[in-house]
C-alpha cells in the first residue's frame, strides 16, 4: 500500500504492534451487536471503517433524503438486504436462491462496487493513524479479498493560520465559512493547496490568499484581453522564434509535472508547476517576443486552454469562467473535459537552453552591479567601466572543457561507489597521486563542486560534460530580448578561442571582467562603447 511518506508507514507499523491485544468487542457503548452473541458489541472503531464500501451503492438504496426514510431508485428495502445479498455484492458470493431481489438489481450494485473498489486513496489526518485508519486496514483485510484492499492512504498534518496554531482563545482562528466570505472560494482553495501536503502541519497564510485573489483576477483579465484581440497576434509558423519553441516546451513540461503532482496528491507542487511556473513562462514569452512581432496567436490561446484545465481541480470557478466565458466552450463544462495532453515530448535541450538564456542575463546583470558597487565606493579605476554610460558586452563561449577538468571528471567517475551512492575520497586521492596531479591546486576545489552537483542532480547528470544545444546560436536567437533586458547597445556571442585576438583588436575597452569560459558557462566581457 502506498503511504506516500515514510513517517506515515512508520506510524502504521508502530500502531500494529501496539494494537496486538486490542479488544475487538465490548458489552456496552457504541457499536453493532455480534450476530452470534448479541450481549457483545463490535468495537465502534472497527465497525465504522468500511462505510466507504457502502458509499458505492448507497445512492441506489436511499431517497433522497439519504436517511433511510425513503426507498431508493432500485426499490429495495432494508429488510431485503440480508447478509447473503451483501456477500454477493462485496465478496463474489453465490447468488442467493430464492432471492427477494432480482439478479439484475444486485448486479448493478455489484458493478458499482467493483468500479470504485479498491479505493485509490483514503486521505485523513495524522492523528487518526493510531485508530481509525489502522482499523480501516484491519477490517478491509478481514472482510474483503486482497484485490479490494486500499491502494493508498495519505495522512496529512493539521492546519496552522499565519504560521501559528489555530486557537479561539488567542483569536488566531478562521472558519471555512469566514475564509469563503473573506477571500472567495477559489482563492481559499489556492491557499489551501499552497499550504503544504506533507504529514507536517500545513500553514494557511492570509497574505497568500490576498495575493491569490489578485493573481486569479489578473489572469482572467489577461486571458479576456488576449482572446478579444487575438486578431492582432502574430500568425504563421508557431516555432518561428526561439521563444515560441521555449514557451510550447514549457507548456508541455507544466502538463507533465502537474499530472505527476496531482497523481501523488501533491497539490502544492501541482499549483507550483501548473499555475505559478506556467504564469512565469507566459510572462517571459510575452516580454521576450514584444519586439519580434509579439506572441503567436495559437500558443497564446493554447496557454489559456491548458491553464484552465490545470487549474480545474484547485480553482474550479475561475477555470470554468476561462473555459466557457473566455474561450467560448459552452457545449460542455471544464469539469468534463479531459486533462490536457502534451503537443510533443518535453525536449530537455530546449529546457536547458531556456535556463541558459535566463542565467546569462542574470550573470551579465550581476557583473554590472559589481562594477556599480565599486564605483559607488570609489574603488573603480579611473576611466574604468561605468554601467551608467553607453555599454556593450561580449560573451565568450568555450568549444571544449579544459583538459584538466576532463581529468578531474575521470578521477571522480572512477572513484564513484555505486553501492553506497557516494564518491570514495580515498580513491580520489589515490587517483590524483597516481596521475601526478595531487599538488595541482585546481583539482580539489573543482572535485568538491562536482560532488555537490552529484548530490543535487545525480551522478549521471553531474558528470555529463556535454551541452545539448548550440550556445552561440541560442544566444544569437535570444539577443533582442537580452539586449532589451539589460539596456545594452550591443551584445555579441563569440567562441572563446577567438577572444584573445578580438580583445586586442577591439577599440573602446576600458575595463572588463572575464569569467573562465567552459561549455555552458561562458566568459563575460563588459565595456563602454565609444562615440
């Protein structure tokens, strides 16, 4: 059974040991009488933990109302539902003969039960692990075949408010009704999804709820405007620009990541991938294409459609408005629409290229800030680079890694202990000694960086020394956005092996910063342009 978290499984195992001598029956209190000895009652906890099986057929046996006062649509009375009937429905028992209920009616209930069982997930609070949830496992194992045992149980923590335990005595309290009045249904649901999914206590932040109101409102306004003015958007090939390819790839990635998150009941992650990050991708796409004809109409409309579908489980009212009112899908509800499908498999090279461009913009901006701080402190050399004056930048891209780095990677690869999932430091030292590299001060810091990368990304990705895209071509394709973002007069991407000759022959250099160029990590040269 999937418990989603080790803490939940450990809690169940601890309870199993503690309950070994638990009395399953009592002579007073709540519970059902034992059929073979009515002086005893079945422990109420045991008696109350398979009602989800009854849920599967209750709509066929009751009213409305569902309090037993009205016979349901099948016309079956309580007296007719004998043990033999339940045995036939729940346990593949023989059809009772004679039977007060026709077989077609029993088969309909049996089909309902078989469709919904086993339960895919039972979700409840962590305080119920030592009692209700454990008894639920016990009783299902006792009464049903293994094919009908629960597939998963997810235990969650309690709910805090603004980082503190909720308490009426301290005034730190918010009822669900008050939350709906104060924030609205969808903003409340977004905040609950954002509060956390683990067994640790979740935290409902009112500031997050207020931000959700604004974010959802802004989304509706943006989508409405785009649909109304779609005739002004760019047409033609929807992969004409690098940003078209990046945006469509990020939409596909959001679909895949949100699906995995929903599948694991990780609503915070579903919100992160299917809403926050998707909005960020849209914002960058709109900004990056502003000077190149704007967004592509098909991609903008695809974003709205996908966004509505990914939001449906968390913010159903906003999703329905986007679906029916904004997109005009009036023939059916968003609730009956299929989960969105990717238009193509997620391309890791495109994903890496997008991350690369964003990081280079940040690197250049950080380099500028370094010079600005030096100038503010009076530490800049006279006539040095001045970020406030007309400026330009050259980005030097390395074709290959330095040979010494390749040696370091080979050392780490040979010292990797797959069984213990770590680098054997003793073997690293031995390899460096054998290769005559132990005294070279470049190796150990670089190897330390590789070990950190392994911890974050895994050994295969960390030691993979290839770049999946052409850096110069990628920078050139994204250049209009990069120049506009940085306010640069000119930016040029060149291969690093041309750097020495280019620097010597280029006029206007007054001060520059050059990072050690390697594939995926180019060098940066900043300079002020001359008149």
